[in-house]
């Protein structure tokens, strides 16, 4: 890690690209290899072989659970799904106020209320066990809040969580009101696991910055959700699916893509700021989508093939492949999730990664406080007379 004499500014790349700002034991993204991991395990292998609760435990406790720990953790987090009365009673008003903005905007308000009603205290003032307890409470509540806000926004009553259903199955149950079939549950669970954490992205870093001030868990998560809400970060799965809708049929792919590439438009679902090879999440989700099959999947696979060929022709030397959003949208569509819930579903997974990062940051008492270069009019200048 690069250090400088206290008070001496250090020039770094715009956007902090590639700048190491701290150390973490939670995982990393190795973009040139097309690999990322949670602690010492491949994230994709975890998604293929483990449950969401196992990975949540790994991120929080630092190891994979054995049978007894797995059962205890699943039961404990299931009990935390039910919202305090103060939060539950406020959800209809939050849904009405944010009808145009959607559940992700309402989540910010609900998380703040949850933190207050549950008595969350600044992480600076509490011990590790209390921090962990607050984090689990917040993570367990997020799916309940998101699905309730979605249903309220459509004139439907929220569906109360069930303690007997695993995380992914309960999420789909609260969203639809029906117990989903096992195939769709497992596909959504694998998507959720694959998006728990992914290096120091904008929302994760934002959550850690707030944690470095000693703020409470809810404040840190609200900040992270705010960063995720930006369309350059978390809004692409539905937009990638919109691209498939606009293309419509395989015979329109070439003309539609060429026109947009030559116009300098971004093709949603392609390219990643870190990966210089295929996004491993996209590869896994493609396999999941192909397991369902159907016209949408066939179109997506052909669009991927032709887009990569066209980009290689028109932008030689650039490695542009599908990212996680491209096939995530396809999988979620096939599993019956409404498009306005694609990014909230991503949030229902990423909140676990955010919380793990917040807990890790809370162990460091150093506040994150970078500098900026002033480029305005030269001071001091006389203040004009009134």
C-alpha cells in the first residue's frame, strides 16, 4: 500500500481506479484471470455447491458452517425476517411517497427507520458481537422490506415471511405469494450467491467510508444503497433485457448493434471495468439460462455471439464480453421476477457483502478522508461590496 508523509497530497487516477485503499480478508476480483472469490473460496464454486445461508455465514463468521452451525444460523436469521411494528406500519406511506422511484428508494427510508426502532448504535461505540447482531438484523429485513414495498406499490398486501423457507425461496414467496418450484429457487439462489460481493465497487466502498466514521450499521447500508441506485452501478439487468426486446429477432441483431456501436452508444450488458476476459458470473448464468431454454435464451446467446464479433471488428484490440447483468436479466425473467425488481433483488444479495465490509471496516479506527485539488478562481479575492 502506498503511503505519504502526513498532510502531503498524493496524485491518484481519476475515480481511484486501481488505487489500493485498505486491506481486506473478504475476497478479491482478479480481472485478468476472470476469477473472483469470497475469502479463500471461488465465488462461482460456492454458488454451484452451497446455499445462500452458507455463504452469508462465511462472509460474516470467516468460515463455512458445519451442520449444526448451518442449522442454527438459518434458524436465527429466519427469525429476524419479521419487521418491527414501527417499520411495518410505515411501509404503506413509504410505498405511496416513492411510487415513482420504486422499492430501492423506499428501502433507504425503511432501513433508517429500522435502525432507529431496533436501537442500532454507532459501530464505534459497540463491540464486535453487537455489530454482527445489528448487521444480521438489517440483512434479514431487507428482502422483507423490498418485497413488501413492491406489492404495496401494486395495491397488494405484503406477504409475511416464513421461517421454514430458506433465504431465496422465502424471497420469491414474499414477492409472489406462492411457494416457487425448486428449479427457479435454485437458479435465483445461485444468482444471489454470485452477487454477494465483488471487490471495492462503488457501493461497497461507500458503505466502508461511512463505517469509517463510526456510524451505525443502518447509516452505512443506506449510503451503500444510495450508491447502488445509480444507473451506472446497479441498474443494468433490466436495461440489458430491454436491449433484447428492442432487437426482437435474430435477423435484426447485426443492423441494430452496428448502428449503436457506430453512434458511440453503450451496449448494455457488455464490458466491465475490471474484467479483461469473460465475466465468470455471466458464464455461470448463461448455463443456468440454457437449462431453462426457450426463445429468449436462444436470442440472448445469439446476441452475445454477434455482439462480440461486431465489437471485435469495429473496436479491434478491446476485450468486450458479456457482464453479469446480461444473463442475470434473462435468468430473473425466466424465474418470474418483474423487471422493476431486478436491481432490488441484486440488493437483497449485496447487502450481505456490504455488511461484511462494514464489519471489517469497523475494526479499523482510521477515518477515510481523502483530499481534492482545488481548481476554482485563485483565492483570496476581496469580497464584493453589497
